[in-house]
C-alpha cells in the first residue's frame, strides 16, 4: 500500500512539474527575436531554518550573525534552502552565496536595521557610475544559482534613509515628519534624516554622487549614500519568486551584469514620494524573464539600463534578450522605461500584456547627449493604460533628470529639441527599430511625444493598431521613418499631430476624432516626405504647412 502511495505521489509530482514547465514555456510565445531559454535556479535538498542558528523573531534582536552562519553552513553542504518562518526578523546586511535559496514562509517579515553603521561603505555601480555607497541590505557578487522565494515580506527601512520634500506631503504629514527629528534645508522645503545626509546632498553637483568632497570624506556623508535594497552583481541563474520587496533606501531590485534571471510573482512597493524609489533596474543583463509581477513605486517601475556615459561605454555590456509579460504597474514615473543610463545599449526586448494605472508616463524612453549607446529591436504590444498624467508613449533624447510630473522648483523638459547640431561621436545616443502594437490609453493627458536629436534622429518607430483617448495628441521632433498604421487619436485640445524637422513620416491611416483643426501641422526646413490620410488631404483647414517646409514634401 505504501509503495502505491509513493507511485501516485511521484506521478502527481511529475504532472505538476509538467504543468509548471508548460506555463514557463508560454512566456516564450510570440517573441519577435531568437530568445535563448533562461536556465532556472535549482537547489540541493538541504534545508535549514534561521532558528537553528540562534535566530530570534520579534523585531528587537538583530539576526545578522544568525543569517551569516546559516548561509555559511548551507554553503559548506553544497547549498540548499534557508527557511525564514513566520515572525518579524530584524537584521543587518545579508550576503547570499552560490546555491542558496533564501525562502520566506508566509507571514515571515524581514526588516533591515535603520542603524547606518551596520552598512559599511563599499565600491558599487549606482545610476550607471562607478562610485561608493553603503552596502546593500541584500547582496550577492559573482554567485551562481541563487534565489529569494516564498510569500514573506522584505522591508529595507527606506524611511530612515530618504529625504522628503514638503511639496509631496499633506500639512499634517509634514508636521509629523519634522517633529520626528532630522533637519530641514535652508529654505525649509526639504527634510533630511540627518546632518550627514544634508552635507552629502550639498556636496553633490551630480545628484547622487558627492563629487565636491574627497573620497576620504565620504564617511562623513554616509547617511546620504543610500544603497539599493537588493544588489546582485555578476551573478548567473538568479530567481526571485513570490516575496514582497518594499520600502527600499534607493532602488528596490538591481541585477547588474547578471544572466539567466527570472523575476516572477513579486510585489514591489515604495511610497510614491520616495526619491530613486525604482521597482527593478535591470542593468547590463542578458537572458531575463520578468512576468506576473505588481509594482507600485516612487520612481520608474520596470527599467532597462546599461551604464552611464564613459563608465557605461567602457563596460560595453548591453541589456539584451529580455521578456517582460503580464505585469501591473500602479504609481511610477514610468511603467516600462529604457534609460537614461543606457550607454552600453539595449536590444532584443519584448514587452507585452501589461497594465499601467496612473504611472506618470506609460512607455518611457530617455537619454541625452553624452550617453552614447544603441537602443534597438524593442517590441511592445498589448499594453493598457489609464489616468496617465503626461505621455502614454514618450521619447526624450535630451533628458536632464527631472520627474515627468513637475515638482516644486522643476522646469519643463523636452518642449522643443535644441536647434544646434552636434558632431556624431561615440557619445551620441541612437534609438532605432522600436515597434508598438495594440496600445490602448484612455483618460490620459497626451498620446505620444517623439523627441529626437537634430544630429541623430529617432529612426524607424512603428505604432500600429492602437487607440489613444487623451487631452492632447502627438508631437514628432527630429525623427526619420515614423509610421502610424491604423492608429486612432481622440483628443480635445491643440493640433492633432505636429511634425517638426522630421522626414519619412507615414500618417496615411491615422484617424482623428476631434473638433479641433488643423489635424496636422508640419514645420521646419528639414521636414520632408510626410504622407497624409487621403480623406483630409484636400481639406485646407485640416492641414497647416509652414512656409519653410520644402514644396512637394507633403503627399
């Protein structure tokens, strides 16, 4: 009888395994490029609990040593699963090693220490630059076969690290924050958690890197050097499956130069006002799956990067071979984002079946002169968006680092591309061969902005079978080879499509739903070959052509 039970159990297990494999194979369907199958992490049967290494729950006793000893013990055995049971587990940094699966049971809550001295200064890459910051709460370097799994929660205690702007708080919230301690900026508009943080901020001309003081002085501004919560550098076979990651000091999840990465079934959360509170920043990685996740964060949600300026070009590692499917994004500066640190390039990326609810921009592409890098072969389809306060699709090739929704003291970016034409060098960014299909945006501000560079136009951007119900429609600046095929623009303000210094623009199947005319305005002496819809070509009120536009360039 026992043998028959074992046989039945084996058969059920094999059937379940087959179902999982079939589900995983679905992720590769309808991908437009040759995608290598991602190798998933797997582990020996060894299992230990944090309690076996004097781990104490309750949130008052630090378990830093308990985690360290448990990981070392498992590592000596060849790896396995480190179980964190239900309860609150306070700890300092956790460093994963090869073949370790950090598994949080349902109800497990890992909360990281707010004591900054628990996090020594280390050499890292942050925002695409080689720099020094505090050690991350969870890290791994050059590890093979690692995972964080289960249904628990991991909290980075980010509120102890972050500055807060008064403009982002209700009056009662602001009073509570000020009452809690810390220090105010000289104008009283920003709260800093400490004098060390304030000094670090004032020592930085490049936003997050204190470049006005020497390396030896960095210890004095340690509080300002906020770490990403999960830093995985040079790792292979990485699996994050199940947990909630929240309240990170800076970015939440940062795989850097990793391969065979799977992120699934995750909830990634940060307060909406958290500066640099990104969801996942995938940087210089290859062979990646990101699916069935939920993001609600303070900055970009799902972001593709590959290094910044000289450091990124020297590394020379694009982010490539990535599938992103079935994700929901609530708040975020962008739902899906490429840039602005993309100096190593990005290619072969598929994004589909995602929903963006109130993200500042829906699909966001950003870079600037000096970056360099080539972004190409990006395929995006079946995206639903609602309540987008800026653009559903936005390209900005002269991005300067501001939030897309203006904050106190910020100026609008990207209204008009600079006229000056710069030499094309290795510092010139290139965005080309990017395809959108079945994009649906409603109750939003603007459908599409395409801002290229005068010396390096956006090239071969195709948007098809898409619907936009927005306040404003579309602007095309410094672009070459833009096709809108079966696109419906329903808008209430301004011109339908403004084309400036752009050429090879095919608008012949665009449908306009608006009382406002002209539907199309063409400007700039570099504009050429614009194909218009036949039904409006003879309506003088529907088309406006600048006097500097070459004759016969509009068809």
